[in-house]
């Protein structure tokens, strides 16, 4: 277990915010009986743990604020191509009107 702790410490030397290393060191130090080190790594793990709920709330708010972006962000998007007011349809209608006027 000490070798594993050494490896995780090396990881933290490269990346001090590594969640996996802090979590595993907290577990290892608990098993080794070093509660002070275990508590430190539990605090560090909690400090760097992303708040997934905040991200989900922000996404939900953004999607409600912009229905078009919400629609475009869906897994499968079906766009109505023959809708009234589409630019291509307006151009075709103008072209047909011009050709029938001749």
C-alpha cells in the first residue's frame, strides 16, 4: 500500500488537482491508519470535485431561455424544410411570379 501511495503522490506532483489520486490516497491513508492525511485528501477531493448539479441547472436554464438552441442540441433534430417563410421558398415563389408575369 505504501508503494501505491507513493505513485499517487507522484501523480499529485504532476497534477495537484487529480481527483482520482486524492480519492485513492484518502482511502489508502484510512487503511494505513493515518487519519490526518486521509482527511486532507478527502478535503482536496471535495474541493476539486465538479458540481454536476450546478452544470445541469445552468444547461436547463439556457435551454429554456433559447428554444431554438434547445431544439438544435437534441440528439436527433428534424428541421422543417418546407415551412412557410423559408428563404428558399420565398425566392422560388418570387421566381415563379416573375416567370408567370411574362
